[in-house]
C-alpha cells in the first residue's frame, strides 16, 4: 500500500498528518500489511522541507520534490513514485484513522472494491464545522457519480487509477472526479463510501476567510453546475 500526501507550504499541519499516517502504518505492519508514506514536496517556500527532513532522517517517510505547483499534479507525480497495489491519497491537513490502512485493504481485497472515500469531520471542532461536514456526508451519499468526491481522504487500486485517472490537472477543484466518478459510473458495485471510517480534516478554507462557509458552498455549486467553476476557483486557501 502507498500513502501519497501532497504538501505545499504545510509546515503548520504536516507533522500531525504524518504522525497519524505513521500510526496507521505501524498498526498495518502488526497485521503483516506493508505500506509506504510518500510526501510530494510541492514547490514550497516555507519550512516544510526542514520538517520533512526530520521524518526522512527517521526513515519513516520518503519525500519527493516536485517543482510544478498544484495538488492534482502532485498527486499524479506521487502515483508515479508509488509501489503499492492500493493507493491512499491524504491531504496534508487530514488525519488518516489509526486502523485506516487495515480497513481499506479489507475493502479492496476481501470486498473487491476498486475505489472509495470515507467520512470527513473537522479537526478544529465547533458547530459550524460539524454542520458543514455533516451536510457533505449526506451529499456524498447521493446516487450520482459526482457526489462521490473530495480527495482529502480517498483510495483506489493502482489498476483503477491507471484505467480512470489521472487526477485532472486542468482544474482547481473536482480534480478527483475522473477516478472516483469514473469507477462509480462504470462499476458502481466496486465503489464504497465507507462511513464507518472518519478522517479528521481542517476546515481552514471556510474558517479563515469572511463568510467562508457560504462562499465555499457557492463555489462548490458553481463547480458542479459549470466547468468554469472548476477552473476559476480563486480561493487563496486551498
């Protein structure tokens, strides 16, 4: 298995994300499941590099420099570096559950799944974040391909990635749709929305800008309704 984490200027969030991933790798290793952690150092200009060096020196992760900024591009580059048969994509501000790798492997090997997503909940807490992620939890249950979205914590087999992918590098939001919506559209029985697994993710995009929840919601609607909304997604906080 390969955990792929794109990171651009993420010194504030990345250490906790990596520690959560390491915990998941250690729990998987106890079940004789091997996994690697690959961080794509994506054209950063903060102290992300120094932080990564500490983890690399502990031989717990592999850091790969990629100079062309963009989350979709970084994820695609990570897939090229990955040796795992199952790919787990995790955002730099998202915590993989401790038993996440074990459960994901079961989903793929025992249940025959080719791709899937998990529940998301806010790292910071608060009623606004709780309502936000609860709302999206229900949206993602809708029986339509583009509802199976949000790449903060998603997985797919390497075979499915190569068939339906890569991530769409031409857009700023919804870059995961070719993979997730592709599997759901063509082989719905091979896609899982595992609501028993919860990844904790930052709500910073909404909380750190005026009227952030409303603005982000409207931009999501725009992206769903028209291709231009996927390309011209102008939030400074991604």
